[in-house]
């Protein structure tokens, strides 16, 4: 084989990218179905039962096909270029997060030495896409959704970043792979349980702030169905809407996967004797558990108002995560 | 100068609050007009609100109605008295029994018919059942508008139970056409009262469950307490009635204060807003008053079941309505969405000369601009949900 190394690397990366795209699509299809079932059972219903016979498992596939073959509608007054571009920006924002998710030891798109930093940066891209969508739609409701989203972003980003710094301090590195390696050997070594209770508080803050990041109840303010009709994607239909949807579910997975990577030991088994089970099982399992909790919360709680979200983020999450960060730093310096 | 300034203060706003609000909203000066509805998910049908907004602050609300106007009053002039009952059903389609009762009582008053006690008791029974069903929808959609989906489904289960009962009774699930002039369409099916008792036992624990899930939820309280405070003065000035009026602390319930259909024989307490988490008359009060009213309705249903006397459900009334007494009557009843007043003018023919319906929801909508200025859009959604309007009744 005389293929030059750079081409080989590129080929591997492309294969990985296709793999991640496939994973994301399958995950989104499954998660939408799963969410319907979860919401149905929370609400004492059955949910989809017909399509595909077994508990309506193929309902989302049918819905996606319907969305894909729908007429492509762009409002006359819309800014057409931005309108077309926005869903892809949102989607890329959530897809780029997958690059540094360690599915297992050495199964990672790119083990950046600034992995955590990178994640915080690229997931913020989603908001740019939302702003573009809201502005380009030329619809007042969409504009409100976009503005709320921008206001929301500056509120949750800081607690998220500060909470993610806790494991970084404890691990002494920003590489996702390295952070997971440091948590080997059973669940008591996971960062969420070390420096108890500070990192646990950090984990909880991250989880709640990540609900704001994924625009889910109680922080689904930018798309608040009963207030803003659908918020920033009110004018979108068909395939573009499907891409927004895909990105939303992709984002849910990304934030949950990050939480499980930096706090819950990533692909490490909870007990040493369970290590024969491959890493992706634990990684996806942990992330899915968090996704399940996200869904559970969504179907239980009402929605906060936009100023209440600010209050929660700036006056509660922010001081707590600051104090947390200082205390963890102190702990690391004193205890080691 | 001072005078004009004070005149501009919207009713229901204190001067201090108005000044504070002006400081915030006049700073930027630019307003945006926003059409909320008629196809907006939070306007409960086809209400259109024209909002003037400054950022997310609503500086002016103008409700526009008429999208569901179905000419009830005009149509009533061209059909005979019994034929109007199905039209009355369609006013507030969520509490058709109460609508029927109001109209039928007016006709009976005009004709001077006294119905027997069984009919009266059964009317109270079905009306209270329907009131619970109607409040279930009101509270469920309230939660829905604030982003809580699940209470809606739980409440619809309870309502489903009621609809099944009423279907067994009248053959219809929403528009019953059950209460007739001088009686009822038919007597009870076998075993129906036992099923109602079963329902009471089923419903009683549902209310604490709802309280756990939604009423005392911290987020829900934050969203609704101190929001959209309707002072008693505003409520009375705009003729707001029913649960909305009682939530503002005004002790007024037609069932107790001007009893009809034998309501004076039942023990129940009109529930008033107490301002537990904020001010009296805020959105939370309007919510909890309805929750507590469901309890009271259950009480009335149980009493009605206990006393249900024997009798004929069809009184002897003239076969045709050809010879009606000439004159006019007005009767008002307590429907789930406020006072339903029916004004009837008869010219002696078999068709009424004029029918006028006074609806509680209409007054509640008209009061909207008075107490929802200076709130956020999200609050406005809560306020519209809290006054619980059915556009069928508003537009008639």
C-alpha cells in the first residue's frame, strides 16, 4: 500500500464523519420516537402504536419521510440566503460537538488538547444559526424567538463554562480523552463524586444550564410554543424544519455526552469487573440516561419566563459555580 | 397637566407602577405592533389581540372578537322556542348544560312553568358535572399555555369520564340538547347514579394530584402569582363575573345570591381568591379558585345524588308554543365562565321577538386591556389563559 499518510488520515476522518452522521440520524430518529413514548407514558397515554407494528417504532421514520417530501416554502419577505443557510449552521453547531466526544478509548474524532474549550465554543454556534433563522424569517414571532435565544445564551454559557472547568481543574487537562482516563476504576473515581459535594453541585448546574442550551422545558423560551407559536423556526417547514429538529436532538445528545464524559466517567464502566463490556455501551448508555432525564423534566415542569431564566442563571447559577470553582481549586491545591 | 396625566393611567394600575412602567418603556420610544391571533395557540380559539410592544413589554392590548360569531341571537328570532336549545348549546360548547339551563329557565319563567323537584335536582346534577368538565379544560389549557403539558392530559381523563356519563344520559358528548322546556329529554338510564358516585370517588383524589403536579409547583407560582392582578374595582367596573370575579375577592355567586333551580337547598361555599402567593386577583388566584370550585361542585353532586326524589321528568306544557304570554323576562345563571344572562322578549307568537345573551367570558375579554398593560408577552399568555374564555361564548 503506497497511499500517503495524509490521504489515509483524511479517509479515516471522512469515514468517521459519515459514521457520526449516521449515528446522529439514527439517534435522532430513535430519540424522537423515544420522547413520544416517554411523554405518552408520563401522561398516561400509549403514544404511537400503529406504524411498524411494534409500539409504533417506525413512526418517526414515516414522519421524516413526510417532512422530506413536503413542499419547500420560503416566505416572500424572507432573506432567502440567510433563511436557507440557518438550519445548516445550527446543524453544524451540534455536529461539530461530536468531533471531540470520546465514544471509547481511541474512538474519538480528534483528541484536541483544548477539547473542553472547543466544545464550549462550537456549541455556541447553534445560537448564531438561531439568530439567523429568526432574523431571516422576517416574522415578528421568529424575531422574538431569536432575541430570546441570544439573551438566553449569554445567561447560560457562563455557568456552563464555569461548571465544565471543575473537572478540567481536577484532571489538569482539557483533553476529553485524558479526562476520561483519569476517571478509571469504578464509579467512585468519577469526577462527579470526587471533591464531594462541589463537583456534584457543578454537575447539577451544568445539567440545568444545558437544558437552557438545548432549548428544552423549563427553558424552552426561544421556541415557547404557546407564546411564540414556534419561535425562531415558525416559518420553516419540510426538510429545513427537519434539520432544525435533527440539530435539536443532536444537541441534546452532545450536552448529555459532555456531561457524562467530564463528570460521569465517559466510557469507563461503573465497576471494574464490568470492564469487559465495550466502552461505547457505557458512554451512550450514560448519555441516554441524561437524555431520558431531560425528557422527563420536559414533560413535568412548566416553562420559566425569560426574566426568570436570567434570574436563575445570573443570580443563582453564576455565584454558585464561581464559589464551586474556587473551592474545587482550593481542594485540588490542598488535598491534591 | 397633572390632571391629564392621571387620566391616562389605565384602570387597574397604581400611579407608582404606571410611572415605573413609563420610565422603562418610554426610554426607547419605539413600539412594535404585534398581531396575536386569531391563529395563535394561546388565544384559545380565534381571539385576536393587537399588541403594542416595546421589546417584550406589552404597552397596549386591544382584543378583537367576532371570528366565531354564529348569529345566535338573530337565528333565535327565526326558530321556535324549543328549537333554540341546540343553538344555546353551541354558545359555550364546553359547558353546554349550563347554557341550556339558562335559556330554558328564561322560557319557563316567561311561561310561568314550575318544574318538579326531580327535574330541578337532575338539572343541578348535570350542570355541576358539566362545570367540572369545563374547569378541567380551563385548568388543563392554562397549564399548557405555561408549557406544562401533562396536567392537560390528566384533566382530560377526568373530563372523558364526565363526557361518557353525559353521553349515556343524552346521547351526545358535547352538545347535549338534554334540558328541555318543562323538563328533561329523558329520565336517567339504569344504574346511572351509581356511575356518578363512582365518578365522584374517582375525581376527588384527582384534585390533590393536580395540586401536586401544577398548582403548587414553584415555577407555576412564579409565573402566575402577582401577574395580571385584577382589582375588585376593575372587575366590577367591567362586569366581570364568575370565577374571575370571585378570584378578585368579591363574594358573588348567582347560585347562592340569586338561587335558581333549587340551588338554595345545597350546601356549598363560593371560593374566593385569597392572594396566597401574591395579591388578591392575580393569575394564580384565578387558577386556584377554579380548582376549589371543582371540589365544591363534587359536594353539590353528592348532595344532589342523595336527595334525588322520584317524579316525572316531563312536565305538562302546551304541545305547541303558539300562544306564548306577551312580555319580557331576564334570568341570570352561574355558568362556569361567569354569569349567563338570557333576556327574552315575546310577542305572543311561537318564535321569540328578541333573545339576548349576556356572557361572562365576553366581559372578561373586555376587561383585558385594563389589567394587562405593562406585562411581558409571556405574562399576557398567562393572563389570557387565566380568564378562561371560550370564543363561542364571547362571539355567540
